[in-house]
C-alpha cells in the first residue's frame, strides 16, 4: 500500500467504505507517512468547511412551510380558473370515461350513475392502480368505469379523459379531476382540481383520443367504436412533448404506429386523408403516411400489373446477380489483400466488370420504369406494416391477459 | 387537495415526491423543499451574494418548479432541474440588484455571519448531481444507502459520485487558494 493508493482511497476511508485489510493497511500507512497524514487532515478540513457552508445556507424552519403555502394558493387559483373555463367552454355530454387508475373506493360509481348496460356492474373487476381501464362500450368487453359527476378521481398514470363529444384532455399521472354539474345548455363539464393538463385534443376535426398506457409500453388510440394500438411508442414522450393541435398530427416528433382492430378511423394529415379499416396498420412519419396495409397492398398489386411479370423477373435476376457478384468481390479482394496469387487478381477484375455491367443494366431498367422504385418503397413499407400487425396483435393479447388477471 | 394515501414523504424518494406533488399533494412538495432548501439557497447566494435575496430567489425558484412540475420528464432528475431554475432566477435578481442605487453588495452586508464563500462557490461549480449527493451527505447527514434511496441511484453510483465530488471539491479549493 503506497501513497498513491492512499490518495485514491482516502475518501472511501472517511466515508467508512473501507473494511478489513484495506482499512487496516491504510491506517498502518498513515501511521508511518506524514504526507498522507497531511492529506487526511486536508480531507477532514474540507469536510468541515463544506458542512459549515451548507449549514449556513440552510434557511429557517418556516421557509418550507411558506413555499408550501404559496403552492397551495396556486392550486386553489388553478381550481377556480379551471372550473370557470370548463363550465363555460366545454360542451356536450360526458361520454363513457377513459380512466387510468382506480377511483377512490368512496368515489366508486354508484346506483345514480350505473355503468353502461353492455357491461354488468357486478362483472366489473376492481382494477389495480395504474391498470388501464377500458372504455365502456368497447367491443372486446374490457372492464369499464364511468366517471361519476361531482366525484373526484386521481389518475394513477397518464390519463385521457373525454369531456365532450370531440374534446379530450390528457392529464399527467397524479392529476386529480372531476366532472362538474352539467350546464343545462351545454351538458357535462370537466374540472382538473390539481395536477397537470398535458394537452388537449381539439374540439374540431378528428375525434381521436390517445390513451397513454405505459404498462404496455405504448399508447391506445381510441375513437368511437375503434381501438388502435400504437406499439412501442414511448408513452412518457408522447405526454411530455405534445399538445395535439386540433385536427393535425403533422408535427408529431415520432413515428405514429397505428393498428385498427375494429371500426374505422379517418385521419386528416394535411391534404392527405387516411382511412384505416379493421386489420389495417399505418405508420405516420412527420405527418405523412406512405399508406395503410390495405392501400399499400392494393398499390403494390397495381404496380406489379403495370410492370409485368417478365420485367419483374428480369429485374429480380439482375438484382440477385449483383448481390452475388458483390459478395464474391469482397471475398476476392480479401484474398488479394492477404497476398493472393495473380489468379485472384484476374478473377477480381472479371467480377468487378460483371458487377458494374449488371448494375448499369439495373439502373437503366429503373430509369425506364420508375414504378420499380415505387414498388420497392411500397414493399418495404408493407414489410414494416406486417411486423406492426403482429406486434399489435401480441399487444392486444397481453392487454386482455392483464385485464383478465386483474379481474 | 390530497386524495391518495401517500407514502410517508420524509423517507420517500425524490421521484416519488415529485409524482405526488404533481397531483397536488403539497405536503410531498414541502418535503422536497425541506430536503433541498439549503442547497437552493447556497446556489442562489453564489450568484446574488446576499443572504436575504438568496432566500427570496430560492423560494421563487421552488414555486416556479412547482408550477412546472408537469414539464419535468424524469421526476428523479428534480434536483438538477431545480438548480438550473435557481440559477436562472438568481441571475435575473442579480441584474436587478446591480441596477439598484447605492454601493454594490459585497458578501452579505453583515446581516449574517459571513459564509465560507470559496467553499460555496466551489460546491456551485460542481455538476448538479454531485452537488446533490454532497448536500445530502453534509447537510442532511445521509449515508450512501440513504442517498441511494432518496435519489433512486444505485449505492455504487452514490459512493463513486460522492467520492468524486469530494475529490473535485478539494481540487477546486486548492486551485482557488493557489491563485495570486
């Protein structure tokens, strides 16, 4: 044990992290080394100085209470503001609620607000905190909770609460919310009592709700009678970044991956209108979509018909040959690099020529028939969509299993 | 309005306290304030050089943090985020103070015992994560295990961070003292 070792471990020693031989060895070294004893004194002096400086900075006892009082005042003002906004601006009937998390027991739906008829009240399992709770009229018979007017709920995780026919609030986890007394003219309203409104899906245009489901590693997207699973979508980022401008997903920073299990979804993406039918998937990147599973398959078939089997077969052959020549070239160049004989050199030149001539032929073919490039792009998209189909089905099975086990 | 039975705030991790505070549980936020108020004042003092002003800055920064808790993507990263808020508020306060008529403030004007400024400056120059573990260790008297529980870090990360922070602090102080 030398001075360098002691210098590296003196903090661990002072923090009580050295034991046994190491501790004994360090202490033995200190006993015999004046320089290291000096270092230990410096360490202890710095400790004392840092402790004293931070103790001086510690404010008096009522500092935290004062901050907390101001925070409570903020919540009260927010409550008043939200109640006013909600009552004045949010219209229509409180639809079947989407709720993440478990309402407080005393706030559970009661006889005055029975669950929708499609799901008998007795059959409703008590969901675990944070478990996704399905929409009442879900085609899959998922358990449901109605939001009872005048009661308050806490979203155990991110939540989407539909407050009107085409108005949806996204709430951060832990937000407390309640339905207010309905306005005679405008129907039910929502109030966020405390917490954070992450975003609002606008009241015009598409009727889309995004339900964040961190436990699924993604998000459930719902609209009337439809359910979509956006697999692999980091839900917290969805919540953190987006405010969902009404009728537009164009500035969404990530790929949105949708799969429709039932019903029909129509989305406007600028000038593009996207229609997803049951079994369809779509990937929206930067607000644009190359097509749904269905439309991509149809376009691929159309392009194949235009191009003809003979051309496609020839292109496939050239494509395959180019791949083979390229692999062979790599092997030959590697042999030449290792000091191969002139035979390899000659073969390399021949294969290079073959590769170049076949590549040129392929390029000519693609220049003459631009549909080939489009077909390539569509088929690549189809492969992504088919993977998404599989993921979505696996995710749905997982979701059903979770809900079944919770029940 | 506190609606969910919360874990005892005093022992809860920063991340849990942030999540509770987001739901309006002000008691959880108060615990966070108590835990880091000294660090916030120290950081503010390093900028404004006035004890009373530093407390005002720290209070304002906590309130801003409370308002914007929903924007904090990683609740466990509360302290670095808070310290950045403190610095932002303190810089504005320092600008305002500099415009005041009269002599510029130096030290804390004799209202409190003078702190060891060079130590506070050195602590303030460390990365925020290092400041956090140093504060919990020195001011709150936490062990490495306790710091790990409060911050959500692994114990091994805490020990290496704490060791490194202490070494950096000594180096900064020795550099400071060697300046002419």
